[in-house]
C-alpha cells in the first residue's frame, strides 16, 4: 500500500474518531444539563401542568425552567418502613380494608393500579405526623407502609399536591421556608409573618430507589394568606 493511501486511511480514521468523540461529549454534556432540570416526563405530565397552572392563577410567577436539582437520596430505609408479605395471615384483608378506607379521602392519591396510595394530608393520622407523607400499598407480593417523605416543621412546610406518573414513579410538591432541613439556629417565622419560601418538587422512583429534589427560586409571602389557595 502506498504512503499516500495510508495517509488517506489514517486521516479518515482520525476524522471519524474526532467526530464520534465530539458527538459523545455533546450528548454527555446535554444529559448533564438536562438532569439539572425537572425531567421532561414530569414537566409534561397532567399532574404537573395542573399544579403549575393553579399556582399561576394564584399569582405565583413560576415555571418549570426555574427549578433546579438540589439533592438526590435513596428512599428505602428500614427505620421508616414496614414490609409484610401478602401471604401472611390477615394481611390481604388488611390491605383491602386500608385501600377502601382511603378511597374518598381528600389529599390521598392512588396509583394507576389502585393498589397503592400516597397520603399527604397535613394532619396527624394513623401514627404519621402532619409533616410526613405516607406511602401504603402492594408492590409485587409485599405490602409497604412507609414514611416516604418528611419535611421540617420549623420551615413551615406544607405538602400541597401529589400525583403518580406510573405505578412506580410519583411526584410530591412542597412549599417551605428557604432554610436547611437540619437548621436548628434560624428563628421561627410565624405563618402570619412575611418569610422567604421556595417550592420543592420531589420525584420519587420506587424501582430505582431514588428521590430527586428540585427547588424553585426563593420568594417572600405570608403563608397563612396562601394556604387556602394551594
């Protein structure tokens, strides 16, 4: 093979490698950028669109592009979760009773399969506090009863909506003061006082054991004046 042909082949290979590398890094960079924003499947969902439209109707100037990923956690914790086999004596009947009992309760959202629900009522109930969200239901042959999410009472936290994207992925939105969850030094701000808040969108994936937390830009308001509208 002549030197000229070798040079052409090597040049072609180099160009191919360069183009492939450029495409790869562009895709990787794009994915990294996209991951920082609310996932498209959430943004385009009926639940999110209804939620964001309601906020705009209540004079909250907010949009999906404003949210940024601030934290990622695992969700399964044996300290906050009870797991029973549906084959245990009496557990199937208990499951059916619980599913029926919560079917017409406000702020209880059922999965598409109707075999599990999210109870995000802002009241103490069934051993759960007002700042705790309960997940209950059947996954394969296991009955789960879990404190799937909580927030800081000191932050005046309030869960305002929950909805399923499918049987394994759901979203919970929260409004709370713009302070760290573990902050013990910030002064209390009453619901009747003007405080700085943010909205948080929790995207929870049961299959992948993950909770992604997206947070809006901060804003100030008197929460007591807005709670009835959320």
